[in-house]
C-alpha cells in the first residue's frame, strides 16, 4: 500500500473510533461506506465545478439572469425570477450541448440543499467562487484520501472489508483497539519485502551504470601536454594572466584536492579490508548490509545505513578503526557527504575494487 502518514493514521483512527472505545466489525464496515461517500462527494463536486466553468464560457456575454429568464417557463415580467426546476434546468443545459450525465453533476453541484430547484442566487453564488479551492472539510478530505488507499490495497490483494478487519484484530476479540489499529496501519504502510527487493535491484542497476572513481592520481612526474593545459585553465580560468593571489589560491585548492584524493584512496583500501572480512564471515555483501541496516530506507525504498550503523557493523567484523580512518572510508563510500551509505553507494564501492 502507498505510504500513509502518521497524520492520516491518527485521523483514520479518530474517524473510525471517535469515542476511543474500540472499533467493532460493524463500525469498521460503516467507516468504509462513509469513506466511499466522502470520496464520491469530492469527485462529484470537482466535476460539477469543472462543468460550471464550461457553462460560463458557453454563455459568453449572456448574464446568468438573462439565461435564467430565457430558460424559465414561469418567469413574469417585472417579478423576481423563480428557480429553475429539474426539467427546465436539464432542458436548458441540453440546448447548450451538455450531455445527460453532465447535467446531473451540474444539478447536484448547483443545488446543494437538494430542494429540487436551482435558483439564481445559488447559481451566481457558485459562479463567484468557482475559481476558489473546494471548501471540503480538511479532516474529511484527509480521511477520504486515506480510506481510498485502503480500498486500493484491498482490491490489489483481493480482500474484503471483513478480511481487513480480521487482519487488524490481532487478538481475535471482535474489536480493534487504538493500539491494534495504529500498529496495523503502520505495518500496512511500510514497504513490503518485495518492494524493498525491487528498490534494491533498481539501486544495483543504477550504481553499476555510473562510472567508477579512478585510482589515486600519480603525481610523481611533472605535468605534460593536456595536463599542462588543464593546469593553466585551473589557475587562470579567465585567460588574462595569473596573479600572485590566483597562484596562491590555486596551490591551496590543489593541496585540498590532493588531500581528498589521498583520503579517498585510503578509504578504498579500508573498504577492501571490510569486504574481505565480510567474505570470511560467510555472508554475502547484501546479506551483511541488511543485517546492519535497521530498516531505514530512502524515499524510493532503497535501503540505507547511517554512520553509527556502519561503525557497529565494522566492529562486529573485529576491525579496529580510528576516527580518521572512518572519515577516509566515508569519503570513499559517501562522496556526496550525506553521512549515510545507501545500498547503491555500497555496491559502487564494491565494483570499484573489482
């Protein structure tokens, strides 16, 4: 099921169990019926609003009052215009090219009190607000969206409402208490093993499609040819001569880049030792990564481990590592500097050593 936020979970619970005394099977089924009604109402209002915009465009320069007067069979000169009854309203819309189903949506939208007539005041009032967002209650909108996700989950898994209820009712007591419901919806919204596996495969494909970082540069010989051209572009990007300040700045930047390259090269060697220890432990790389990961994922579902998890995993491999060595390892595995290592980054690091 697509993710359900904590806010949505709290509102679903409040919606199904307003008294906080547990949800019976009957209340659970009633909540789904009400959720469907909320969704249908929201869709009908949206369609009605779109059709009203179209109606105003079709009327052109004709005012609502003029259209009402033309369409009203009971209109008397000099008197207030009575409302259009259902048949008058539908006939008037059909003359403008609206289909039968469209007239029903417009009638429901323009006659919210359901008295059977569409009066001029209701009509002009809706026109005045047709460019504003729908005024559907925020709570009902959130609940309607969340209930719709549950409906899609049931449809995908060939489940009935009773099947969902039984799954949530862990103790089989015939009622779902607040804790059971929160645990159920939280688990339902979590990525499935199949989804995590797909995300992991996608990360593998993405990682292997990227270029592998080069080995530590060989700086034992003076630059020649293209390297000289690159050096001049680095020191003198404007091609207007190298000033003293630019030369000093260039050397500082070069030293920094050199230090980063050295750290990355050392991180590469450290990572090689880690992979060897993983192999000695009898685990595959992916198996070890999953054992270190505490179920954290990136937005797309790709597994990710943070610095603390990585340190614990390395310690379990009986590898002693200084803070500086760990920084060098992270520079190699985490070039973006996010502080985390995704499965894709781990895989790219492994591929760089092969």
